[in-house]
C-alpha cells in the first residue's frame, strides 16, 4: 500500500521543524518544573531501561485519556502476569499525576516528537510487542513507523467530533491509510463508528467508553479525614473542572444560595490549577470569603468558598461532597467525565454543552443521579431543591452509584479482547481487581 502524499509531506515537514518544536517544548517543560533529565524523552531518548519480557505500550494524549486506561492496565496485568507496560503522554500534568498512580510493572515516558528520528530512537529502545493508542491521538510518523516494524496496534476508545470528521473526509486516502494500520478499532459511541465507516475504516466497532469503568479517583485518606473534620456538619457542594466563564456562573449561584443556606460551602476546583490567582480574584470581587488549598489553608467556619487549586486531588473533593457540578458543560468545551463523581456516589449537576460525553450523559440521566441545568439560575434552583430534600438527595446518590457500578463488566471483556487481538496470549481466568 503506497503512502498518501499528505503523509509524506507531513513527515518531511516534521523533521525540518523538529529543532524549533523541541525548543518550544523544552521551554514549556522547564516552566512546568519538569526534571531536566526528562527533556530528552521528547527526542526519543529513554530515561528508564526496558523491562525484560513482552511489553505492551499505551499512548494517550494527556490526563483524562491516560487515567482512563490505568484500571485496564491493572486488569490486563493481573490476567497476563509476564507482561510489562509502558504508557506515554505528552503533557507535564499527566506525568505528575501518573507518577503516583502507575499500576504494577508499568512505566511512564513522555511521547517522542512525531519525527522519524525521534520515533525510531524510541522504538529501538522500547521494542514494544504491541501498542494501544487511546481516543484520537493519531500521529502519522508514530503510527506508520510502529506498523512498519510489525507491531500489532489497536485504537481504543476512539472518538471523532463532527468537526474532525469533516476534516478527515477532505483527505479520505490519508484517513483510510492511517486507520487501516490498526488491527482493532474500538469506538466509544455510534457516531464515531459511523464516521469511521464513512472514511473507510469499516472494521471499527462500537463499544463502551472505557472511562465508564475507570473506577473512583484515588484520594488520601488522611487528607479526607482532615477535610471532614474541618467541615463538620456543614452542607457542601463541589464545582469541578471549571473553565473560564464557568467560575462566574457557579460563584453567582453560590452567593444566591447563601441567603437560604448561610453555612453552605462551595469547593471550587478549576480545571487548570494555574488559574488559581484569577479565580481568587473572581471570588473576592463577589465579596465572598475564601481559603486556598495551594496555600495550605483549611476551610474555617467563616469560609464560603474553598479554592481547591491543586493538582491530583479531585478524588478527594468528590469523596467529600454529595453534590458535584461538573464543568466544561456551560461553555463549549464538550463536557468532562461524569463517571468519576458517580463512582464516588455524588449527584452530578451539569450544563447543556457535553457533546464529548453525549451517550454517557443520556445513560446517566436515564439511570438517575444526573441533573441537567440550562444556566446559573437553574443551577441555583436545582441545588436549593436538593439541599432542602435529604431523601431525594440520598435517592439520587444511590442511582449515581448504581450507574457507575453497572459499567464494570465491560472492562473485563475489553481486556480479553485486547490480549487476544494483539497476539499477547490467552488471558488467565482472573476476576477484576478492586
């Protein structure tokens, strides 16, 4: 099969631009306090030795995608005890979070730049026996060079937006070429499968979103005990993964709620903690009292907003609150993973803009435990009603837990499918680890 011209042109341009690209990435990594010894990973130089035995490589874009496969890796590892794992990502944030959450026999590296030299250097060292690419992280050089070495590849939890589908359809030969390199394509919704079939990847099959079975986010038990002691019997709600334009919505709703619920605490968790200073200004502009997590402060009796501007503690806030308003849904971001708060037994409130999780929210709404609100006023009304009706709140929390628990069986089937399809042997008949 001949290589389409756009792929050839891309490969050459990527090589020419590599020095400039790497310079920019080095500066960004330095600003994010990444260990300088790891900068060369972007050029394909490994900072860790390859483990002995067969190696399964997972590649994900950033935090959400990488966290979604950790439980799958744990399950595959339990079913294939001789298998080692490598997970690559592109962001400093994902590296920081994964550092404390990697399953047994799993290592993390930054993904190499998508140039021939960097990718070949990476492949020479790691020599993966199979590779799994997660969602929509499709780098042409990485895919073609991996396939050229005869490495079986799978595309897992694939998602194509309407906009991306239009782009792929403008270059159908390129799309067919790249997607044809995968022996297995598992999509997370019927829309993506339809788009895949339309551009020639007729072997794509619809599955379930693996984020559904990723389990509850971890949290530090001592930290949770401290937060619960600080809160006492105060009512609390969480606004999580908020983006610019959404903090204003939740803060205005909270300020209005304080009229009827004067002891109510809002735990505000911006999607990007580095925006903490900006969010703090928004809180103060509304005359609300606050404590700030990044400053080592705990919420006191007079604290109205607790600004949780730290990395990797989202699971703590979900465990601490029965109510979670999930951001990315009041502005056109596409929504965020509703399964994580559901696993913690939280009722999930969200806005109307969640295209990236449309199937998940539809199922969640049918199961109960999710409440869609149109805007800030509707958010205030929904929260007020739930804060005043303990029985309804408890019932919805039970629905959320049941919805999350119902996703578990899918992950075992996915592990078996991958092991067999990638030629890694028959799985041992073990049950899913908790």
